[in-house]
C-alpha cells in the first residue's frame, strides 16, 4: 500500500484490518507460543510502540518509505548472507533490542516482521510455536496501537471505509495462510517472500530518497 498512497494513510487503513485478522490467527494458535520468548519480546515491543507514538509526528512520508525499504533490504541481506556453522541463539538483551525495534517499526508502518525474525529464527522453534509467537506478538502490538493512532488523528472516515472493504479479504488471507502452512514447502515460500521483499524494498527506498 505504501507504494501507491501515503505510508501514514496506509498504516491507518491497515490497522483495523490487521486487528480483525489477528483474531482469526489467534484462534488457530492460541496457547501454542513459547512462554520464555514471549516474556521478553512482548514488553520490549510495547516499549517500541511507546517510542513510535512519541516520534511519529516527526517522520515524513519519504522518511517512512526509506525506513520501510531499508528494513526490507537489510533483512534480506541478513537472511541470505553465508554463515559458518549453526547460528547461536540470541541473548535476552538482544531479544529486548530486536523486540523494541520491532515494536517501533510495527507502530510506524506495520513493518515489525524483519527485526522480530532476526531474533526468532535462530531460536530454532518448531513451526507451530514460531507462528504462535509471531501472531501473539503482533496481535498485542496492533491492539496497543489503537489509542495512539486515535490520539495522533490517523483515523478518518475515508481510511475507516477503506478498512471495512479490506477486512473480508484480510480474514480470507489469514485462513488461506493457515491452510498453505501445512502444504507449501518452506523453500518455495521463502523464495516468494524474498523476491517480493527485494522488489518492494528497492522501490520504496528509491521513492523515499528521490522524494527528499
């Protein structure tokens, strides 16, 4: 959405959609998360949301595009770089850092996935626990953003009308994702995600830099 409209407007439109989608996902994975990891990333993410609330008014559309593009391409570089041996598990302090950064980028543009994955992927969780941790974390972040978004004046009639149109599509996508998770090969999934991330990240970074 940030490719075609203001990233601020895109964030406002998407938040109600994400909140409804979270309910569908949580129903499928409730109680299956890793409790130790959640005790670290949840408070860290809420701290990041608080930082995002206080800094949001100082970010222009082009700075947000640059942030989105840099996050996407930085995550690709981190994920695809060669590694010698198995990656070590990050420390609790690193969990707080990545969780806070994820909460911040989630607040600004719903792009908290890459920072959180930097922490979660080396944990070598089983697939169900991994998905459950991600769902609970971002569900909590999305509902924590509602009052700050209201305070910042991001919700208006046009944005909310757009959200209502997109909610059925988002819910359908959630259930499609649950169905695909058990059927699609992980290698195929990651190739698709990496290709989309590279194209959108490059475009957003270019648009943001050229628009400054």
